[in-house]
């Protein structure tokens, strides 16, 4: 069963990333599955060091599989969690 990391907000979220540290918890726009994949639940734009990455709801991100040139699943795993109870 996926872990819910977001409210029910459907407004697009823009995450500004500087030196691989997210200003907001980008993971709030995703569910993390037990197999390590992530499912986007809210539209999000990430300013990643390799370029801007836009993810639409329903998109599944899998570890080791590049999404728009970025191993986004591994990157999401490395991002800090704003709420340690998630």
C-alpha cells in the first residue's frame, strides 16, 4: 500500500531546488510505494540541477529509470522530509 505524502491540494506546486535542498518538501506531491517507486498525486515542477522537471498526477517514477533525464525516484528518496511522522 502506498504511503500518502500529501494533502488533497490540486493546485500546481513549484519546488525551487538549490544545491539539492528543496525549499518545500517535494515529496508532498507523491505517494511512495513499497517497491521504491513513486506516484505523482499533484502536479509539480521541480527546478533540478539537471533542468526543470514537470510531473503530472498519475505518473509513476521507478528507481533507476530516468524521467526527463533524471533518476527522479532516487532523487526523491534523498530529499529531506519536512514532517518526520510521514
